[in-house]
């Protein structure tokens, strides 16, 4: 995972000689989006010279960053996996299984020579004179700063800051004598065996950690300010299990199962809007099936918002609920008043004793990966741009950003965006043009602008905290990120690159 390519090893010599390497495309990040993008570039744009710069020590992105116990997907791998690489394991996969899958993609498609690890980008400067980006980055192996130029930037770094998670500052945290841990920075020396642990949070991370550590702990308490919806089910796919004994090609099974899951997801998402109370009742009944009739499900697992205003995490085999019903874990819905020497005092007056406190409290949004962007000597104010379909931005030339779906697997959009980028690059090649950007046509100049996402549609904490950092959206479909895979899968491939929204120079 940490091997460096020969090209990466020679970077210091190039920088020392004052040379600047040039690539047709530079991909930022070797996570699920970046590795998929590299595959599509090789297959759809043969001959284009590209490089992937990754700040971490290996590929994987979020799956390399997060090392907390039980780290797993909360989307099924038939849709979170690539469309071109069949998934053959259980639908909900462990971190190790996902990294192995990505490693196979890299190996099978000879992508290693294109990837440079531990290369952290600090700035990206666009010049309209050269029609190229100049990237300044730091190579941790050689401890040197260097520059690379690229005709096109493909931002596959995700949306959150990998170096640190989000932890609110509560009163008297400094008085607590135990250990406070954020899952994004899980320490290798953390000993939780026979300890009292409080996990602050109610999302997918908390729901993953608790059943993973509860058997070894004295007790684990899930402390939440407000509840979250969860879906339960077997970590198996009945259709795939029926097809495999028939000797059907795994590529066929992958596509058939993928389409069936997407069909079912589409129906479920529509039901969340059309009949939210019915869906809510079904989700709560799923919790009651594990927790029993005496458990107060309405208090602890019935959010005030309708289903899918925030992401619904899948808990395989109801393992979180099983931990609670076994009394190895419990859930408390309350607000924190302050920390104490021995734990947390709640606003209700209850005190939670804790040897360890885990803050599963989310991410810090970082839309541009903490990279300073400058366009023709003018600093980019990303929040002042308007997005074209959630992937290009007014006034920002030769750049596409991958931002996935809230209600469907991230990789579904990564694959669609890959097709878009490759088609755009080929279109530019055929037009013999070196620069493309998007701009509001005259009839849209006075269009009412809105936030990146409508908070009434989707409002998780990390997004609401950082909404001011994100571009604006418009009233027309092409000037917003629709978040609707089932519509985009038909619309994006039909993009007319000669539409007035695209400006070529």
C-alpha cells in the first residue's frame, strides 16, 4: 500500500533541476473516486498522460483514514463498488475488504505507476496564458516542495478534512481525567477492555463502533442529542445467493443485483417523501423487533425529521440493537451540560461515568481539500461560484469536482462523473481547445440563487456547519446538484458540450 512509483521517487531530482512535469490530467486523491477516475481515463481517453497525487500513505481515502473498530460501509457494495468491477462478498463490507477490492482494481489495471503517495498539495494556480494549472505540493518522502503543471484538474479528494474530525467544545472538557477519542484519529494504543465507554453521536460511525467494542467493554453508552433512523436486515443478498450456484458469470450477477438494489432504493426514497409516516412506522418496527416491546423506541430511535432528510444508515443483522438488548450497551437521549472529572453531566441531572469518551460527532467540511486556489492571480472564492450540475463551477476553468449522493452510494456518481470528464476531454481534443469553463448564459444572469442543498431536503450537521463554504445553486436543473441518481444516470450521458453554458477558449 505504501510503495512509491519510480516516477514518484524521481520527483525530487526533477524539482531540484528546476523542471516542471506536465500532465494532461491531474487527479487529486487516491480514494474510491480517484482510483475509479484513473480506470476510466485509461479506458476512455487512451494516450492521455495523467497522475494521481495522494496526501496519505496509501490508496483508499476514507477507508485508509478511518481505522476505528468495525469500520465498514453503510452502503451495499453492489452499488458502492464500481460498475466495472464485480463485487462478490457480503453487501456490507469491512474496511479491509474494501481496501482489498480497490487494490485489485489498481493491480488489474496497472494504475500503480500513476499514483504518488504522501504528496500533499498546498496550492493550485491557473494561468490563462498557458491554459494550465500549476500545482505546488510537498513530497513527504523527499521532504521537498515541488511543482507540477496540468491541463485539467479532477478533484477526487472527497468533502471532509482527513487530518482531524469535528469535536464540539463542551464546558469543562479540560477537567475530565479520562481519555477523549475521535474515531477519525483512532489511537492504536487505546485499551477499552473492561472499561466504561460513552460514545457521543447517533450516526453510522457510532452505530458501527458500539457493537464492535461492546463485547469487550464493561459497558458502552450511546449518548445522543437526538435520534437517528436505522434500517436493519441480513448482511446478504438473496438474489445473488440464488444466482451464484447456477454458475452465472459474476459480471452478470453484479449488474443484475445492482439494478435490483437501485430499483428498490428508488421506490423506498419516493416512499419517504410520499408516505413518510408509513416508512417511519416500518423503520421503528424494525428496531422494536430487536429491542422488544418494553424498550422506549419512540424516545431513542424516532427522529423529529422525516425519513431521509438525513442519511439512513444500514446496520447489518441489527447488531447495534442486539448490543443494546443484551445489556452490553445502552442509549441515552439527552444534552450535555458539562464534562466532569469522571464523565459527563447531562442537562437532566444524570451523570454518565466514563473511562473513555468517544466523540463520533462528524466531520469538518473541506470542499477544496484545504488547497489554495488562484485563477489568473485572483484567489478563488468558491462559495461565490454557481455550480453546474454539482461538478463544475462558474469562472473555474478545466476543473471537475466529485461530490456523491446523500441517498445513494457515492460511487454511483463517481462513475457518472468519470464518464462526463472523459467525454468532455475527448470533446475538447476534437475541438482542439485547451480551456473550458461554465458560465450563466444571459437569460440566467438574474436567476435566483440558493444554497448548495435545500436544508429542507437534507440537513446533516456537518453540511449545515459548512454550507457557507459551498457554491451556490440555481433554480434551473442544470445549475444544481440534483442528488437524484435515477435522473442523472439518464441526463449526464446526454450532456451537450456545445451548449451555451460551456465556454471554450
